[in-house]
């Protein structure tokens, strides 16, 4: 009853996160086992097993009838050489499918069930259909707080967990996180040098931009290497107390990465999933203390203070039960932070603040100081209320800049000045009045059309803030781009609606 | 700003219902436009356009850098020859995505929105993730009856609609449908000859088994051709008034087919989706009058009479507003109908009934007569209450058999006797008592493990019915199989639990 063995062949097709196997339609196994296109299968070779989806090949040049073709992703995952014997069989349905169906039917899932679902997702046993079903069935108010707790715990359990304390002793391992949505909000690159200069451990890993014009990893990458294996990261943190690295290589909460890839195209960002996603990543990354920034504003993710309070309570409920010390900071999300939107422009802002440049954006400086203050007060030797003064002293004295340079050196400096866009174009106020509203989403979209983050020097450089009085024709911001087509797209959108509302004053 | 043109190349990979395009990673278009694996793209060639998903190829043997590879499905859909110039661009998100997101957020969709969603689904513009999100967001009680009406209407509008009346005049075009779940329930093959012998139009199209051990198309296929192009179907119906064909080729309610492919692995079968699916298919197929069978029982799809009544009212609400005359028949779904479960065994039962064989299963005969009676009463010339007598006369007189033979001849007879399984094994009662319950789901699963429907002679031949007194060791049913492995699997399941409950009598 076992299917005969086939020989592994690497097929040069990149299917991203989906394992695909290619079998010729005349392969005896296809005929005997009744495999069809899109059948879910399990591949066994040399003690390794992967789940995959089948594509049936009609061209023996791609895969001959007795070979088992593997897409690049599947080949990398199976970790077995070409030509090796492999066996393929119909995949058993993922063990947690009954739990998924119960959730779809609106029932409450228990701890064991959520652990089973996350284990199956992390092992790539869910199809995209099943992933999307889970995401939709658990969105909005479909998860109660007990379920969110167990989901978070299950996401952590399904991946790797870093234990810094075994290395650093009992001191707090601090982190900060913003729930996102505010362009230019690049505070991590200020907070990490400040708190590590104070002597705290802050091994910060960040993401790249997914839907935004810049992520901390994209921005930091202009100054230093950010793709660092865990062993290097540990050495860097031992030396400098902190880092500003990309978190994508560490296999922390992998089920979360897989779910995010499904949530994104659906534009689903519900409270329970957000809490589980953020807290699972932070706890898996070894943080013991976290300052969480929830910006509130008409075009932020959270639109009202009551909504922010509800979200805060959910974060606190889960964090407390998982042993994470959490401080929530509700901040003003009514406009971008700093002047630049896009990796190079944001890196410029950050360096201006660190250098105490008089032209540095003060809103970015202030926000970073408040966040650093709360993190410094996690230090048991600091008196409540002293955090802000300590943070400001570190920044004003130049110690934060020195510390940033040490971190850059440790990670591997990227030499040379920040790139500057060859194409620049001003967007001006259509009328005289006062800037009464800023649309974060539209500004982010314009910056992306200009090329950010793929083109690091592209983006928007803001010249106005809420409350500013402007004359008709005065510059609101400058578009930066590398390519004519990008500039034309961004200009078209900006000229239709700049993202700023100008109200004439009586 | 238009990407340069590429040359179409057919890639021999069958990706089933998903259009995949293959571009080499060194293709200038990939670099210039920032395409990534799994990007959604639009392909334009010779005035045709298709939506597709991108796989990036690293092997120039599969696709050279200036070619645009198309999977078999994509190549068939685009209908443009190899070597033809084509252009590719980032896909615009499907226009109805905003409506999908509103539905995910729990809001009510209007008529225009549901039409837009179905049009996008039928044009293959939804990803699997978006399809699954729609299915989960519209399941259970998430669609009100107005939405179900508009969904049904939108499914019809998104496909082809057959108009028999322009050919046959104003007489009713009758059909019957069972919501499914009862093994052996092969009444269509009796009802069609009876009502067409009465002179009514009944161009019946049926599905193949998806999760059941046999569909009407699988069973009829043992007697006649069932894969008939629409023109042949029309000629056959003109000649015999009816047909028993496979409905898969006609492009009727294609959005429904696409959604079913997503609902199936999730085991979602919610009232709103069921009503829209069934009624859209029937109306698109040109039916004007429909008898709908809702079996009720502990292991049927519908478990209680109140549930059946709720479902009936939803069917009636939608049918009335779309101009379909509907008669709902709530039937006994507590056990299989007839003796055979599996294509050949069910075909045998049907032919026994048509031949008035004394050993014919009486429950199958009775159920078919009741259904035919209701359909015959759609005839304006038949008095209410006369349908049953007319149907019985047609069957008893042999006119139904003659009519079935005419339909078989017209579709193309499959010569030779029905296949008989070479391997047979009895499953016996473990104790003495009375048969008090039958598990339709388990019996269907055992029949499928025995090989049905892929092996047409495989399945189960029942020897008992509810209420029968049995002795320990008496035969409950006989397993039929072609392959030893299938028989062993089915036997293992049947011996663990036969699907029949035997209660000892005091």
C-alpha cells in the first residue's frame, strides 16, 4: 500500500511561502493514487517530511514521469539533495481542522485547540483557504479575551523563543512597539541608543515595511547591516546592550508571519489578532518589559480614545498572564511624526535628532524621549518620574549619538552618505488658510507611489504641520523619487488630494 | 509607462482553476515593475485579458527571460497562440474588494455589491484567500434573506443562462433536486423517464459525486454518455423531452462552482449559500418549476423539522422573487434510500424499479413516485391529487422503462452489463436485536473507502433497514471492491462501527 519511490528534482520555480510539488501526469503514482492538480500531499525523503500542493505537469522537459519536482521553497524546506529517493502520499487533513470548523461555526476554542491550530499553521499544514477561514472566523469580536490569551501563548509555543536572561541575568529586557499606521514614526532608532546608553538591555528586532512607506529595518539598513544571524545578534547585544536588526530570520512566532500574509490582502486588522501578533513576537524575542504606543487619530488605526482604552485593556490582560510587564502609551496620531516619509528621509530625521541639530524635527525628538522615559522607568533603580530627565540628558549630552555609532559599528557600518533622490517636486497649497487635518493613509500611499520603500531615497519631505497657516502656492511637501514614472504617479495622486486639508480663515 | 511586450509560451503545468503565469527572474519586466512571486497580475494579448498569479522562474529551460509562461489553465483561458506578443501589469484589486471587506466587517451588502462580487468571482479575479474570506463571512446567519435573493440573482447573471422556452413554448420546464446527504437516493433516474413519458420537458443536468459515494452523473454514465455539449443536449431533449446529463460543461452559475471548491474543504454548508447555489444553478439551467427534496434525520444535512421549515421558507422567498415555481418536499432522511450505495449498485436498483422487478427496493420506488407526482401536478391540465396515480401508471405499464431506453439511446448507450465487483465481503451484526439507527455519513464514508465513485462497481449493498430484527452474525450489508487495499480499509472502518445501531430487545 506504499507508493513506489521517485527521484527528487529541483524545479526552478519560486512559489514563495507555498510548497509546490510537480508530478508528470503519466507518473505511475499519479495514476495509482488518484492524485489531482491541487491535491494536498506529504513528501517523505531521508527522514524529512513536508506538506505541499501538487501541480500536474504535462511536459516531461519540466519533470520526467519518474521524478518528483519540488519548487524552490519546497526544495529548501525538505533539505534533501537532488536525485534522492522520495515518497509521496495523500496528506492527512491537519489534525486541528475540527477546531477550525468549530471556530467557523462561531464556537469558542479552548487552549489545546488553539495550540493545535497554531502548530499546524507553523508546520505549513494549512492551505490558503484554511488560513483565510481562520483569519475571518477569528476577527472583530469573534475571539474573547481568554481565546486571545491562548492564541498568543500558542503562537509563541509554535516557534523559537529567545532567552536573553540566561545570558544577561535578571535585569529587564526592554522593548517598545507601535501598533503602526503613522508615517515617519521612526522612534526605535532613537529609543534604542538612549535606553542602552542608560545600561538597559534592548535587543530590538523590527520588520520591514509591508504596506507602509518605511519600516525600521528598511531605514536602519541605510546605516548598517540588519540581516544578522542570531549568534551575531547575541554577540552584538553582549557588546553594546542593544541592536536594531531585522527580525525576519529568527523564526519567532512563525504562525503569526503566515497569518499576516493572509490578513494583509484582506485588510483585516482586528484587536484580538493584533494583540496576539504583537505580544507573541515580543515574548518570543525574549522581551520582559514592553512600552506599547497606540496612536489615536481620524486616519490612525485607532480612531477614538474609548477604542484605545478597550485595546489597552486587552493588551494588558494577555501581557499580565504571560508574565510580560507592559506600559501602554496612548499618543497623538493625527499627523505624521518627523518630516521625512521614506527610508532615507526618515534616517536623516533620526540622525538630526541624535546630533542635536537645531533643525531636527522636535515632534520626533519629544515622542522618542517620552517612550525612552517610560522604558527607563522599568529600571528598578530609577525613581518614578525621573525617566524623562535621564533620557533627555543622554540625548542632549551626545551619549545617544555615540551609542548609536557603536551599534552601527557592531552591526557593520554601511559607508557613505544617505542617498538623495535625483528627482524632486514641490506640492503646494491650493489656497490660503490653516492646515486643519492630515490624512496619514493618503500621505503613506503617495510616498509609496514615489517609490518608497524599494527606492530608499524616495518619499515625502513635509514642510507643514497641523495648525500652520499657509499661503496659496506655499510648499506643503516635496516629493522625492528616482524614476520619472514614479514621480508622475505620486504627483497625480498628490495634486488630486495632497493629504492635507487647508481651511480658509474668516 | 507600459511594460514592454513578451512572447507567450505554454508551460505544461496544470494548475486547475488557478491561472498561473511564469516569468524568469531576469526578465526585464520583473525587475522594472517590482513583480514578486505570488504578485497578482493582468495579462493582455490580442484583445484578451486574464487575471493570474505570478510564479518566478529561475530556470531558463522552463521559461526564457523574454517569454511569458502560462499554465495550462491560463493558456486555455487566454485563447491566444504561442509566440504571440503579450503585456503584463500589476493587477488592479478586484473592483468589489471594498464590498468584500464590508461583508467581512459584518455589514449588509446591497444588490449592486453582490452583483459586483459574483462578477469578479466568475472572472477569476478573486484569490483563494479572498474566496475563503467571502465564504466564511457569508456563512451561517450572516446573510439575510434579501442578501440571499441578490446573491442568487448575481450568480445567475455572472454566467450563461439556458432558455428552453424559446424552443419549447410556454409549457413548464420541470426539475427536481435533493439537497443531498442521503446515500443511494438516486431518484432522478426514475423521475425523469416518468415525467417525460407524461409529456413534460425535463432537461435534467446533474453533478458528479464530490464528497458522496455516487452522483447521478456517475451512475447514469454506466448506462449512457453523460458529457454532452449543449447543442447535442438540445437535440436530445427535443426528441425525448428529457435527458440525464452531466451539468459541468455548460458554464451555468460559474461563480457557484468556484465558491463550492472553497466551501468543500472547509465543510461549510450554510443555508444562504445552499439556497443561492441550488436555485442559481436551476434557474440558469432554464427550469421554470422545481420540486425540492429536503431529507430530515439525525445524520442528514437537516436534523429537525423546524430547521427544515426555516430552510423551506428561505428557498420559497428567493424562488418566488426570481419567478421559479417551487414545491418543497420534506422527506425521511433517517437512512439510505434503496439498497445499493455506489454507482453500479445504484444503477442496478434503478433498473430493477423501472423493470417492475419484484425484488426492486420499494422505498426508492415510493420516493420516486411521490417526487414525480408533484412534478406532474405542475402540468396545468392535471388535477391536484392526480399526480401520483399518473406517475404509478406510467411506471407500472412499462412506459417509464421504454422512455428511459429512449433517453439512453439518444445520449449514446454504453453497451454491456453493469460491472460487478470481484471482491465482496459481508459485514454482520455484532449482536441480536433491532436496527434502531443508521449513520448516513459513516455508510457513505465506508462506501468511498471501498472505492466508490472512482471504481463504479465498488460500494455497499444493504441487507437491512431500520426496524428490522437481526440475529448476531446476520448480514447487515456486503462490501464491494475492486482492490484488496480498498476492501481492507473499508472493512476496518465497518468492523469498528458498521454505521447501524443494533439495540437488544428485552
